[in-house]
């Protein structure tokens, strides 16, 4: 059981059939019941779609992931349908930050600050009705009429954005963005940027996983070196990147999830295992 799962991708160059192609390396990060993040898998695919995502979700289920409460993604094609086929009761949430980025892609630089302020009224609305009113107000404003494509981005993603508004602030802060996995992807890009292209898909998976282990080991050594410093001195060692990192404010979010997902599903999630013999 993973209360929350994040899905994101980074682009890599892989030799395929005598030519070098751009492929997507997808990573799934799950937040466990204890609020600790774990990398659940790495997959390389040339084109995404329902068939590919069905294979990913089926593999995770066969490996023991029986349920996911909330899946946070950037509107990947076929992913919501695949998740709902494997885990029928999972809430698929489109990343709000990705929606904001997609909308501002159509906006000139001088209007982006005003656009961000207008969009904030939508995703900070207390209810779905208030968010719909804010979206209509934005669409009828001079800014919305000047950039109808930005309005269309939110209208197309509305059904997958709405679940976000039903959650309390403690949960919203966690599923608001996939930045946790995006910052991880940024560190991975620094490792692979000088390697040109990869010979096979398996080479991509191996290097990414080794990079994860190497980054976490280096950070662990830095933290160990500062372990004996007095509390009055500032510590410069970075925390865990993704694997084994904790979610800030997880206890409050877990209590909210227990209320929002009543019944056996969340009981299995929120109830700690019995003590060992």
C-alpha cells in the first residue's frame, strides 16, 4: 500500500536500430505509510500510451503494490486509464505546477506574473464551485481573452484537476507538485549529460539506478561527517534526495487521508503493522 505515488520522466538518447533516438526514462516514486519515499521502478519507452502504462502498473501490482490512494502525474497519455484499470479506486491527480507551466507556455514574458496571480485564484479555491467561478472569471478577463490557449489548458485538464480541491491543505501541499521527483531528475541529468547516448535501454536503467545509489551515498557521508558538530553550528550536509527521504508534515496528512479514505483501504494504509514476535 502506497498512499501517494509520483510519476515523472526525463529524456535520454538511446541507440535503437542503428540510429540515436530520444526516449523517455520514467520513474515512479512512492510515499510509504511512514512518509518515506522510495523509487519503485525505472522504465524506458520511446512513446507513451495506455499499453505501456498498463504494463508498468501491472508490474508494480505483481511485485506487491496492492493499492495506491493518490497518483500524482503531469497528464501523461493513457496513465489515468491504466491506473484505474489496475487499482480502480485510486485518485489520479494532475500536477498543478505542470498545469501552470503548460498555461504560461502561451503567455508573453511581461504577462506571466499577472497570469500566475490569476491562476492562483483557481488552485487555491476552497471548493470546486469556487474554482469553477475563478476559472470563468479568468476566461472572461482581458488576460484570458488575450490568451485563450492558456484557458483551454485548464479546461481540458479540469476533470483530473478537480480531485485536488477535495483534499485539505495538509494533503494539498504534498500532491501539489511532482517537484520532489523533478529535483531528483535534475541531479540525474547532471550525471548523464556528458555521456552522449546509451547503447541500450538496459544501460539507461543501470546508470540511473547507480546514480541514485551514488548520490545518496555521498550525501550520507556528508551527514556522517557533520554528525558530531554542536547544535549551535550550521550544518551544510544535504538531506536525502529521494530514496529514503521523508515527507514534511506527513503525520497531519496521514490523519487527513484516514478521514478522506474511510474503510478497509485506508485502514490497511494508516494502521501500523503488529509488533514482531
